């Protein structure tokens, strides 16, 4: 919640940085792209470190990296320094505090309703944005961007010792029967390695879904607040709309995970892609009609479906590639999500600079979201996943 929610505050810093530093839209969004790309590239390493070192070292280092990024950001003067702090350091922190280690921990406590449990964890991402992004916007209305970053950094630094002293050993042990379950599973089922997983169609199908979903969604998300402000909405209304969209994602994430556990993922995933596409079409319509009613429609349609695919993909990966390397395998799959998000965010800035409009970005997003859902209809392992269990 803290890692992703804090990183998402960049959407409200976008315009202040652009005005103060004189950067172009593609330059300001490239900082967010660097953050997402670093998150993706470091996720496989985070998964392997988690398998080897456990959660205490990983989560503590992640929180320290996040605090350091926000404490150093007010001191920087050039774009490359922003790449190093808000981009790279925040990216490492996001991977260390994110769903790669969390999914592995959750799988040790929940088996029967793993999708629902992972959905609850993903919901924390949306809750973090709801609480933290409007708070960052309030800071920006009271202080300048440098002081706002400094305040956030001090708060994050205070959380580092708290994270270190959490009972991580107990969390990592899992349920009392986890060790016995792990041994019996290893004896009766395949203990997947990263190399073996990469030889399967299911692995690359999940990579495809994550990559194109993130590309389509982050073409929109990183620009949402700036777009709404340019359409005439106040900055606090724009930030609140972004926050409420993330709040609704909590409902969508938890709901889709629970439904997928019962009926299988294909139909519910397809429905969420349709909802995301409808939300983007509403944004496109707002380029001509910037109405409050359309803003509400966007928040509902886009928000409920935002992030809804993540816990389903995580649950499928954890079940298909169970074993001692599950975090490393999921780290590779998750990397495609962050890389796609980084490219989508960068594409949004480039298309805006080239065309002077957000409309090409919206069209690009719709195409990416449509392509993203194809593996659930074309790859047998994903198309039929969960269907046997869902039949009476």
C-alpha cells in the first residue's frame, strides 16, 4: 500500500515539475517510465532475493530506498538526477515492497481461496493511492514540490524501523501445516524452476497479458490528473478523481479474484477488459464534452477494472508454477507488467508532445487493452484454467 501509493503521487507532481523545471511532457513522464521500468527489471532479482534471504531484509531495504528517494529529490537540479531518485530508487523500492514477495507470503497462508487472498493484497495498492495521492496534492497546495517531497521523505524514514521490527519470521513460516504441505506437494507435484517455466505457453501467455494490459492502462493513468486539469477541472478535483478511481479498484480487485476462484478466470478477465476500454472511450468523449457526469462515468468504469487482472495472473502463476522458485518465476512474469507500464507511460508523453492532444494516447490504449486479453482465448492452459474446479 505504501510503496505503490507513494510512487503514484508522481501524477500530481507532473504539472508542478513541468512548470518549475521547464521540462516537456515526455520528459516529465519519462521519470515515471524509469520508475516503472526499474520496478520491472528488478522484480526477478527481488523474487530470487526473497527466496534466499526472506522478507525482513527485503522489505526493510525497500522502505529505506523509498525514504531515501523522497529525501534526495528536493536536492536535485537536473532530469538525470530525477531519474536516479524518483525513477530508479523508487522503482527498486516498489519491487521490494510489492506483489512479488507478497504473493509468495500469501501462498503460505492461503491455498483454497488463494485468488481471493491475493486480490485483497492487490486491493491495498488501490487503497494506498486513495489515501496518499490526495494527501500529496494537499501538500502541493500548501508547499512547493521540494518541500512536499521533503515532508513525505521524513514520514517514510520514520517507518523504516517499524518495518524492520515486524514479526517477519512468523509471516514467512505460514500456516502450521505449510511445511508439511510443501513437502507433500514437492513429492507429488513438479517443483518448477525458472528455466522450465519459461518453456511453457502458459508462462509467455501470462507475460503477454501483463505486458499489454500495463501498456494500455498506464498510457492513461500517468496522464489522468494532468489531462483533467487541462480540461478545466481543479487540481484537487483531478487528484480526488484519481484517488476514487483507485478506491473503486479495491472493489474490482477483490470481486474479480473471488469470482475467478469460483467460475474460472477467462470470462471475468474479458469483462474487465471491456470495462477498461469503455472507461478510455469516456475519456476520449471528454475531449469534446468535459462534463462532471462523464468524469464520474470514467471513474466508475475505469476504476472498478483498474488492477483487476493482477491478482488473477498472480494466482494462476502461483498455482501453475508451484515450488521453491515460485517468487522468482512470478518476478519474471511481473517484470513484463512493469516494463509495459513504463513503455505505456513514455508513449503517452511522446504522443502528447507530437500531436498536442491526448486522443492518440486514448486510441493506443484501447488497442493495447484489446490485444492484452487474447491469451485467455488462444492459450489452452489459460483458456481452460479453473474451469474443471468451477464445475459442480
